[in-house]
């Protein structure tokens, strides 16, 4: 059978966790850039709906697979995103969360070793734990509880970083490690318990806004498409650049400020409700992104208000499509 000429020259890219929030935006971007994309996911927190609009594209392939099992494919690049990202989901089955990060990294690094592919790891600001250095730079080793409720995620991601750097030292792999700070936007799972999706769904349904603690803890929120731009730029760096590199928006807000902003932008009647702070909840978080700026000229373009407006529209459309808040929450569940 004759083959389309472009398919012989196109880059073939594997995105693990490709049906999730960030993975689906990444698949879309890579297809637009002219790559062939294999989207691999076990649908634990992602779903086919997120990539439904890509299914007719002949350069797109969707594959159900669990990253904790080996995978044999021929690929040029791998973006390893497979791992639940929200505390509710990663604490649901903590042993599986650690396996996903650790066995997943071993399997994907093995695949990169066999094929010679470049490989990107979606690491996290959680490797800094509850940081004693502010803002966080890449040379800070972190302040992480190894035995708490968040440890399956934090330590799993730390171990994945270790594996990436050992594969680099032992097998000379072309690795790229990006430490992602809180990111939000359309296609977030409405029921994943993360603060932006929670507050928006609560505000749109005039339910109380659930602030944990007094809301004085801080986070820095990056709009998803800004982050995807960073992924692609990191992958395009010279082979000598491995990271780790912080990627996130350095504009820092308290959780209370976020709640007030969401109420204002949705014209909501919601009141603030103060609940217990979960254990090991980091008190402050803000990336120092000078390495990203100087290495690949990246900084976020979308301000919080602009990104929230787009995200509010996404959740509002889900609600207006006739779904009750409970149904919106159950859509991906
Ligand atoms: P998400 O939960 O929407 O996406 C994760 C995807 O991985 C889902 O589609 C899920 O089904 C899939 N997955 C989970 N376990 C798997 C397994 N064993 N095998 C195959 N697929 C599996 O979360 P997200 O926000 O899109 O996060 C993507 C990546 O970015 C994650 O690795 C996460 O740790 C990292 N990250 C995200 C943020 C953020 O703020 N969004 C911050 C730091 C790091
Ligand atoms: N948070 C909150 N109310 C919610 C959900 C989260 O006050 O309904 C707080 C949470 O305690 C944390 C911050 O918002 O301090 C960010 O939480 P998220 O789960 O989004 O991300 P992470 O803690 O992993 O940064």
C-alpha cells in the first residue's frame, strides 16, 4: 500500500497521559506543528472526550495502555505525563501513584533507550515540598515529608527525576525534566478537587467556596497553553540541556485572593466557607523562572484574570449544556 509521503518524514511523538488535561492540549499542539502523535492513556483521570476532536486526524492515534507496563513502539520523542495530578486522585490509590511515577519512568526511559528517542518528564513543584526557600529555584533540594499523604506523589516524582538523571549518566539518554507549577484551564477534570476547578464550579452554581485553612497559603497559577509552549520549547533545546527547569507563572496569589477573583468574574452569590487545611499543604509556592527565560526564551503571556475568564467559560458551557453541577462533576468520573 502506498504511504503518504509526509508520514515518512514527520516526527513520531508519544504522549503518555495524553487524554488528560495537559496531555490533550499537548497532543493538539504537536499535531498542529506537523507531528504524528500517539496518545497513550489508561483513562484513570483522563478521558476520550478530551481528544475526541483529534480522532479524525490521520496523524493521531489513541491507545489504551497503563504506563506501569512495558510498551514497544518506534518513536522519536516521548512526553511522559502519565500520572494523576490532583491530590484527591493521587491519594485515591497511593501505591498505584508511586508505581505510575517510578515504574512508568523506568518503562518510558527503557523505550527511549531502545529507540534513541528524546524524552521529557512532567515533573512538579511538589519536589520542593513545603519550601523553605522562596521563590523556588532549581538548585533548591526541597523540604518533603517522605511518609505523609502527599508523599506518594512527591517522592514518586522525585524518584522519577533520579531515574532520568541516572539514565542520562549511565546510558547518555537525551532527557528533559520540567518542574511544573500549578496550571489550570479548559479540560481540567471538574471533580479533581484542584483549587481552580473547585472554585469555578462552586461559584457558577452559587455554592459556598471551600477555602482550606484561612486561605493565606499562596500558589502561582499558569494558563495551560503557556505551559504547553514551554514543553515544546524544552524539547527543542540542545541535547546538552537536561533541566530540571521550572515552568510556571511567577505571579503569586493567596488562595483567598483567588476565591475573591473567581466570585467577581462569575458575578456569583457564593459565600466563603473555611474548612480544615489538609496535612502537608505547602504554605507558599512561586517559581523562579530565570533559567527558562535565559535558556529557551520562555515566560507566560496569559494573566490570571484572562485565563480564568476562558476557564470559567469552559465550565459554564458544561453547565449550560444542561448538566447539573453534580453531572458536570460526574462527566469524567
Ligand atoms: P491529569 O490527571 O488530567 O492527567 C494525567 C493523565 O495520566 C490522565 O489522562 C490519566 O488517565 C493518565 N494516567 C494516570 N495514570 C496512568 C497510568 N498508570 N498509565 C497511563 N496513563 C495514566 O493531570 P494533568 O494536570 O494533565 O497532569 C499531567 C502531568 O503533569 C502529570 O504528570 C502531573 O503530575 C504533571 N503536573 C501537572 C500540574 C498541574 O498543575 N496541572 C502540576 C505539576 C505537575
Ligand atoms: N484549596 C482550597 N480549596 C479547595 C481546593 C484547594 O483552599 O477547594 C487549596 C489547597 O489547600 C492548596 C491550594 O488550594 O493550598 C492549591 O490546591 P490544589 O489541590 O489545587 O494544588 P496543590 O495543593 O497541589 O498545589
